[in-house]
C-alpha cells in the first residue's frame, strides 16, 4: 500500500495538511508501477505553498538502477495524449537528469527524474560539509548538488511503496551543521571575485565584472540561507528569499539587485558597483557568525 504523508516544509514544523489530488495521486501510483521507479513526490512552489494559479505541478520521479523510460513515455501518452513523451535519463544534463513536460486536464505537469542513489550520496556528503556547484544548462551560477536534499526536504510524498523516500525526507528536515559552516566559509570566494572584478575596471570589461559580481551576490545568498538553515534549490528567487531571512543584512535584496541592475559600462560606474558588492559581502559575513 502507498503511504500518504502530511505536507512538510524545510525548516518548519508539519502544517498538518495532506495533499490529495484526484489526478496526481493516482498518476503517482501508476508511475510507481514503472520499472525502476521507487517513489513520486510533489515539489516546487506547489509543495512549498508559494505557488500561483499558473504554477506548474512538479513531480519528482525517484528511481534506482535502470529506469524504463519507454514505459514512462507510454504512460505519458496515456495521460497527456499521443504527442507526449519522456526523455532518456541524463538527456537534460548530468544533474537535472531528465523527465517530461506534459499537459494533463489543462494543467502543466512536469516530471523530473532523480536517481535515488545519487540523492542519498549527496546527502551523505552534506554531513561532511562536502558539496559542489556544477555546470548545468539553465543554472548560470551552477547547479548546487545539495539542492537534491532541499527538493526532497520540502516535497510532499505522493507515493512511496518501500518507505525509502520517507526516511530520507525525515532526515533532511535537519540542515547539516557541516554544510552550514562550509557555505558560510565560502564567502572567501565572494571576496576573491570582487578583487578580480576591481582589476577589470581599468579595461572597462563590464561583462567580466558582471560575471564576478553575479557570483559574489549568489554566494552571499547561499551563505545567508545556510546560516539560517534553509535550503536553496537554485539561483532563481534566491536573492529575494535571502533578503526575507531574519539574519539578512538591511535591504539585502534591494542592494544585491542594485549591484547588477546599475552596473554601467564606464570605469566610474563599474567602480561604484564593485564597491556596493564589497559592502554587501562584508555585511553578509557579519550577519553569519559561526560559533
């Protein structure tokens, strides 16, 4: 029998609400009948309660070993029409993996593959403060591998015949202290890239300066989330979310957006932007003491 779990959100207690959709829960149960599929979750803004009426429904398809993607395509066609299809594993890149973009009963439903063994390995790494930002299409800062933990921590479990998903989900409610410390200490790189940006000012190399400052701002957002023991899934919205944290420097979001939004192209304009970034990095470090 598939298990039904109450909605949990990373960093907060259970809110005691169960997600019971007459379409998605039966679909999740059917997905678990595909060879390789271990469990299915509802993720993204729908799980976190931050969605709008237009938000997609993101279904995490957790698998082990060989995944029957032909079987997934057949199931997609059954539910979304003859033109629907599912990708092979790895087709969307090494970290996003693969999935499908479907329309079911007028709703956008996305399938996202997640290799459960890889998710478990990443989770074990976080216990040692080991992580990486990986090159991945659609992630200009880099795909944070620990986002796998953040995804599952904030997800709603729709189907989990073996209970493996639930076990990891419960563990991931607790943000690992070694990861927290490692991401806060990574602010050394934010300092380093602002130095590099300043060296590019005499050449008026606005593109290079922009890249450096984008990285500095994202590192600040990651440090603030880690210090507050909050998961970051990707760069999108991370700066705004960081500014809403109780430990954020004053006007963090507005200042971070101003660093890039008013970058300019002349040496004077670039100098002003780099100075803003340096101040933001300093204030972020002061907001993230490690004791």
